[in-house]
């Protein structure tokens, strides 16, 4: 095991890695921007190095500053968390060139799988089912429109280098295609420095189901079950659960085995997530791979008892995978609700501010991963995720009740600060969600304006809102 690791991230995931390292007896180095000098991770890490001003490109995306901090403090490895440089193959290569172990797949594997178009080609060759669409990126709007006409609308245009729900657009008809194509290329260039895009058939009523895998550098791998991540706004997740509900055991097994086959065929190393769309007939299609730890990894930890960050560190240290597939048992149900500092009533607009009250829930089988505290200043510079509330129960109905109780307990307030808690409580109360039969269209349906009242009808008392 390493003696010292630098954590190239911030917020709750940086704190999560600090805690895992302390449990393993590994010293930690936190890096921080000037906006995060009072963060919890700076306080709890063994060492902390300021790497720049608040702007991400000058701090958390500043690879030279991060590598220099690692070298100056004697760190042997870099854990990138999620977001920022976590799926940047160039950064992984820079780490290797400077004698640092990057906690993740090798640069060449990350480069191949991080390019979503290239990943489609590789996974198709490995026998994974793909949604109809272009295997290669498309250079012109005319070529892309021809693909869309061939596969039929609606379609989704995706940036090849995209991630995190950015650089994509759904197009419902031909008349909107060219404008959406150009807008997506511009957004992809701005977000990822790469304007290449491809086109897939859009499955409007599909579910978004993912599979967690762990692989070592010796050709060994295991899958750790499924997570349903269909509750999304702007292609970013709000609620996740595992195992994916209301799917047959044979479908769950096939998803998991297919993902592991794809990972091993690509020479994957570390923790990774294979994402699929599942239609109403339980046919599934591979869409992408996340070459990093996921925001929702606690769901898998709760239903398997496997500490994914511990396993990441052991694998990065050259230890053969400590699990066999027969060791993995899926036990009970876990739910995760993300608490973002956003106002759902204003299209999930971020609402930064100082937290005057912050009291997360606790209680049986309840976990909260957060970097918040009373007096914490939520800034405007980074992702609005403040906390993740995770619960476990032996069966789904109790897990839902436990999550409702936990969200009811969560006390967070500050001038101008709003959170997604009221909205995710609406999700939990939705009839389709409670039955486990929902799709990626759920949030859009909940946000749709109600039908205008019939003024000719007698006035009825208003119902209480949640």
C-alpha cells in the first residue's frame, strides 16, 4: 500500500478518499483553491496545498500545479475522484511520466474508452448490444442528418469526449436537427475542447441502468450488481438505487455479465461503470463507460459491503483483486438522493450562499456523504452537489420509507439557499417510482405544468403540496 496519496479533487469525494486512506493507514495531501481554503477536506487531510484561484482551469484542472504539489509533498499516487481530471488520459500520462501512480485505468485504456464513439466501436466488437446510430463521429451536419433519417427520430446527439450530462441534445424532428447539431458541437468544444459528435436513436421511455465493475492489472474482474439512475434532470442524476428495481433476475444477470465481458476485453483496471439503456421489453443497449469512481458508488457499497475506494487503492498499488465473483452477494436495497444547492422552481438554478443551519440526518442504516457544515460558504464556482443521503433496507418499501424519514430530518438553510430536497421527495412519492416502473422521462413529467383549471367547474379545495 502507498504511504502518501494526493487527492486531486474537492468536496465530498475528496473527503471520502481522505477517510478511506486514514482507515488504510495512508497519509493524504489535499489540494485546494483559494475558495476552498476553509473546506472540511483541508482540515482533515494530513497536508494541504493551495494550487490556485477559484477558477477550475487555474486550480483543479491545473495539471502542472497538482503534479508539483504531489512531488513537493512526496506523494506516491494521485486519486482523481470524479469530475475534473478523473477521466483525462493526458493527466494520467503526466502522472506516470512524473513517477506518480494514477488511481484509475492506464492512459491508453482511458483514452480508448473515454472517447464515447471509440468505446462504441470497441464494445460492439466485444459483442455488447448497441443502440442504432453512428459508430464513428460525424464531421458535417449533412452526414449526421442522414444518420438520423436512417435510424428515425427522436435521436440524441452526443459529444464524443462528453460526460457528466454535458455536450448532448435530444432532437425530436428533422426541422430542429441542424440547429441542435451545431449547438451541441459548440457546447462540446467549450466543455471538452473537442467538437466531435455522433448520433444515436433516443429511447424516450428507457431506463438508465449501470453496472459497477472492479478489475485488476492481472486480467481478473468482478461485477458488483446494478444501479438504476433514471431519475435525471438535464442528463444529470438526482436519485439512484440498487439493484435496479422491477427487472427480471435474468436481465440483471445478463447486464452484469455483459459489462464485465466488456471491461475485460478492453483491459480495464480499477473501478469503472458500464451504462446501459433498458427498454420496456427489457432489451438493453450499451451507451458508455465511466472510467472512474461514480458519485453514486455508495449504493453499491451498501448492498455488497465492498468498500470501492479501498479496492481502488489496492488495485492501483499492484495488489491482485481480492474478490472473486462468488464472494459478491447482493443484499437488500439501497437508495441515494443527491442534495444539490439548486432551486427546482427555477429550472434547478444554483443558489450559492452561506449555510446558517446544516444538520444532516442520521439513524439506522443511514449514510450521509457531505462536505457541508454550519457556516460553510457554498460558492458559485463548482458543481452544486452538497450531500448524498444513502439508506439501506432489506426490502424496497422500507428503503423508501427510510429515505423519506431521512430527508424529512435534513435541516439545511441559509439566505437565498435552496436545495433539491423538496423535489426528490416528490420523486419518492410518485406512483410510478414507488412501483419501480419509471424511466428517464420521470423528471420531465413531474416538471410539466399542470393542466389549466376548468373555470366552469365548481371551485375545489386546493391539495397540499409536498
